[in-house]
C-alpha cells in the first residue's frame, strides 16, 4: 500500500510539473513581450512591479519610428546603416543624442563623450566585464535596483558588497572603509581600476531620492582618491514632475553625477560613467542607449573589447532611425506628455495609500520624478507577506523590498511602479492594493 501511495504521489508530482511546462509553453506561444512570456501581467489585475511604458505610449513611438524610417531612406548611402557600424555609434546619432540630452538636462552634453549601446543593461554589463575580473568588487547602494543585488548574490562573476543609502545618497564613510579593506589587486593598463561602484543618483530606484550636490562632490573625490570607477545609472533623469511657481514647464532634474567629475579639475582622472537608455522614455524594444564616458574609457573599450572589435556599433540600424525621431523633436514632446501622466499616476497612488493606510503607520515616498514609490510597512509586517496575499486576493503584483537589498534588509518595504497604467486605472488598483495591505496588517495584530 505504501508503495502504491508513493507511486501515486510521484505521478501527481510529474503531472503537476507537466502542467507547469504546458502553461509556460502556452504563454510563450501567445506572448508579444517579455512580461507576457513570464506571466508578469495578471489578467484582470495589476502588475505594479513592471517598470516599462504601456501600450499607448509604445504606439506613439511606433508612429514616430515609421516616419523616421521613411526619412532615413531618403538619405545618401542609407543602406550602410545595415552594415557593421562605427564602434562608438554613428556620428549623426551621437550628435542627435547629445542635442536631445542637452535640451533635456538643461546643460551641455558633448557628443564626443557619447558611446552608443543597446541600453543601460548592456552598458553596465559591458563596463563591468571589460574593466573587471572575478577578483574585483562591485559596491551597490542598499537598497538598489533589484536585479543588481540579485545577480551579485546568485553567482555574478564579480564579488558584491553594499553601503547604506541615506536621504542624500550613499553612505560614503561606510563605502570608503570597505574600499580601504579590499585585498590588494594589481592595477594594470588592462584593469585600471581598483573596484566599481554602481549608483542611481537621480530619482533612485526604488526610493526616489536624489543625491545632494555635496554627496556627489564627495563621491567623485572618493573615486579619485581610491582609483574607483563609478557607474551612474541615469535612466529616469528626464522624468521630473516638479515645476517652479508660475511656470508651465517642468523643472530640470538635479545635475547628473557625471558633471561633478569635471575635466577642468587639476585632479581629474575620469572616474564616472553616465549609463543611459531610451527604454523608459521611448521604448525598451528599440534597444538603444548610451554611455556618457571619459575619453580614456571609450578608447580603452574600442581598443580591447571583443564587442566593438567583432560586432561593430550596437543597435546600429535602429539607432540611425531613432536619430530621426530625436531630430524631429517628437521625443521631447513625448517625454513632456509622460511627465504630465506620470505625475498624475504618482499622485493617485500616494493619495490612496495615505488615505487608507496612514492610520496603520504605513508611509509612502513623494518623489520629484522617476518610476517608483517606496512603501514602508509596520515593522511586524513583511513585504513578502503583503505581496503574496495581494497576488492571491486581488491579483496584484509588486516587489518586496528585501529583493532590492544585497544584505537582505528592507523586509517591511514594498516597491511600486507607476509607469504601466493610466491614472484612472491606478486609482482602482491602488485601492485594491491598500485592501490587501490592510488585511495583512490586521491579521498580524491577531
């Protein structure tokens, strides 16, 4: 009898696994994007974990790309955009990216500092794998963009460590002490940096904070002092939601960290890279991004990196088309529209959380820009508990705060993305999210 029961249990387990495989293949067969294929967009629910533009926004970009494609075909030797590309990116593309960023940042961007990539993920991977080995350490903020600490804890080739994030940026005292205690690793022409630091200084993911000018200056000083390379993810900088009194235009974001590593300084070494992407403000499927980097970094990559030497410039054809979108000014208008919509979405979510959950001691951030809201729960309630119950009861997904932490902190936090749904939809989803949080809080008191 025991053998028969065990056999039935094994058959049940096999059947369950088979159903999962069938369901996975079924999703992939009917999927239009990454989120569909991984089941991240619940039907009749809300995914507040997805940090990406919605379909309405993507359709606008598709229209701009269609017009830009026709424009490119009228240019001389347009077919060469389908050839192996210039390693740093096509000259006209870098020119238009620099002009667009100059308008968006409100300060000059030199096209000679621009190196075209397939997006911020590729940019980060390129820098880390090119300049560092498995003997080097990558420092991250605590908390940080969830996939980076996740990879570091799950066998990424570099060693990982973190320093606490404060209201004005990373804790430099902790960071410097840890850098000082690193083992001696030879600095060579092939591997010219002692360590790497990954930061998100503007509209931080997940907290929404911005680094202060003082913290930016001191971080650059620390990087120069200890020969450290700082990779600054500048992904959300153009998504500012504040405006000066009496102005109809949104303010510029705080100056990016790259501008604090001034070439005119007598101590300048080129220790900061700005890593950017059009995924959040245009479309991730374009796979177009850029590095704003010191000349010696760009030269080093072009001279010794397998990627440009073997494959040439990245996303070459798409970037040539996209340069036409930038030149037309359509993306400037598009971003302005996103600012209006995103501000309304953030306001809707913040209002709901404070109205429904403030009495329980739940707090939520009020960022001046970006994609994310950071919810703090009572200390006896975990984000994992809330997210699990919200998915079960309300068909809502979000990111537990602990996933954003390399050392496993922020257990009573949740990250929410406001980018994918319209304000009216968020108003409904936020109420359902609050209902789930309230239930878990009340259960924890019993």
